[in-house]
């Protein structure tokens, strides 16, 4: 890591949209300190996940509760003599509070894309808005995660189906709960293995939602091929997305890459670490984007 990288400022934000008279309107904020118009964003807290920071900063600056949908380009520039990178997501406005001007942001405007491009103060914001405008309309989102750490199969004496999370896994599951909550899922679905169900337990408690067990999210069993399981899993995720409401799904490491290959229509590195996952955005029954968490 170079010295410049070690002092890089990390920030995150969003292109937040809501239905408008001529399509969609997006949110811009005015910062009196700089006299500029920009997309809502802000610095990451120490150890904070960029997606969590993006949603938090949108809420703090614009008083909008937003649901992330699709990853947008990361921009890089220099700020106060230091390298800075800002991660952006397309976000649907789910609720708005009563915005009150303060010293950080004194005005919020909702504008059609073309008007927003003319108003923003920085070329990098223009590029991010252009990337948003080029996207298909997102109609469904699925947060797909792999189960958290469950120790070693070789040291578990019972059936593998019943292998539980270990202490590391429970810590991962607790951390995942906050990310799951960001997409405001209306359903939680899990493969039938105990470790998958347990991975969603903290999210279920946080959101007061039941966990639905679905065998078509499982790894191959006797007489099943990996291709068959991947195809069934991909079809299940697509059907959930087409229903139109955000959902969170926990599955297994041997089937997730195959699901994603079928959804994306290409081979790639879809290996997912335990406790990791993907934010999947759909336009109808077609995958519009897959963002690694």
C-alpha cells in the first residue's frame, strides 16, 4: 500500500430517486460551507461497511430513508490534499422525514435527471448521475448471502445438515443483520441447513420476520447434480425478484457461484466467503446488476 493509499479518505453516498412527473426525480443537497450542489454522501466511520455508510449519510444529509439497489461507479479525486474515493449506489426513496436546514446541508432539491446534471457543481457527480440514467428500471432486489462460519466439517460428529454456527459465525451473523436490514426485506428465506437458518436469526429478530426454509436453495444432495441445484436456485431467486418486494436469502457455498453464473449468463469468480454475499438487482426477470458486499 502506498502512503497515498494509507491516508485515502473513504466516503459513500447515493443517487436517490423517487417517481416524478416525467419519470424519476433525484435528490441533490446544497452545502453552505462549500456553496455547492452535490449528491448526498459522507465519510465512513471507522470499520463501517460502505453500503451502511451510504444509507446513513443519505438519511443524515437529506432526511431520506433510502433502499440501495444497484452499485454505481466509484469516483476518485483529491480533497484537502488527500486522495478520496466515494462509493455510490442507486437508491429508492422509501420514506422522507421533515428536512430541517442546518450548517451542513441547508437545502434539498428533487429534480429530473437532466436538471440535476445542470445543477451539480462537480464533473464526477455528473458522471455518476449519467451512469444512473443509463440503468434499466430496477423492479426487484435480492440480498443473497452465504452462511456464516460453522467450524470444520471434519470436527463435527453429527450429520452435516445440523452443523451449527461457531462463535465466529455468530459474530458474522450479527454483522450481517445490519446489512440485511438496509434493503428492507419483506421476506427472509434460507436453505435448510442449520447454519444457513442460524445466519439469518439475528436479522429475523431485528426485523421481526419469520425465516422460510426452502430446499431449492440447498447444495446438491444424493442423486442431484450441481447444475440442477444451481438452475433451481437461480429460478427461485428470479421468481422472488419478479414478485417486486425486496427479499434476503441465505444459501451455501457450493451452489451460489452456479446460481450467479446462470443469472449473469457468464462465467466468473463468484466464490463467496462465509458471511459474505451479493446485492442483486433485477429489471423484471433479468439480472441488472450483482454487487459483491
